[in-house]
C-alpha cells in the first residue's frame, strides 16, 4: 500500500513586487553634442518623474557642463506631460526653473526642455528632444 504525503503550506504569503517605472533616455537635437535627457514613466502612465538633463548650458557667459533636474514629478494626461517646476517652489533670485513639454507614446516620446536660473544668466535655452524607453 502506497501512502501519499502532501506538504502543507501554512502561513506562506507570496508578495509580488510592485511594478517599476519605465526608464526613458533621449537625445537633444539642437544642443551640444552629447546632451541627453532621461526620465521615468510610472507603470500606470500617469506620472513622469526623475527628469534629468545632462549636457551643456551657458552660465554667466561661459559654457558649462551640468547634470540637473527637478525633484517634483509631472502629470501625464492623454499622453502629454507639460509644466514648469521652480526650485525652491516659492522662487527667489537664484531659483532653478525647469520647463518641460512632451508627447509620451508607448515606444517613442518627443518634446522640448529648458532649464534656467535667470539671476545668474544660466540657460540651456529651449531644447528639442526625442526619447525611447528601456535604453
């Protein structure tokens, strides 16, 4: 006679990790060679965060290399993300200003970006970008 033994799973919970945002990277077509932009899109497609510009801007009359981006996320509605983020939020003479406008599709995105500090004469000027997910 064969006895079958079935293991019992008591108190075991399977916890799935929450979906991760999709990282997008892109290039700037009207800036300096090598300028880049990147950002993350939430799994539900409703939020754009971790916006980062890596490249050159003019600051006080000099060309400088910079990596920067706003801490605040932007809302995506109907495939479009648009807004101006000022850091610190209440502004000030040396406040950073980030202007972003983008059309975000499933496999491609494009738009404009500008980063400036008016009182210090620092500006990327309006840049044209294209990006793709997972690069």
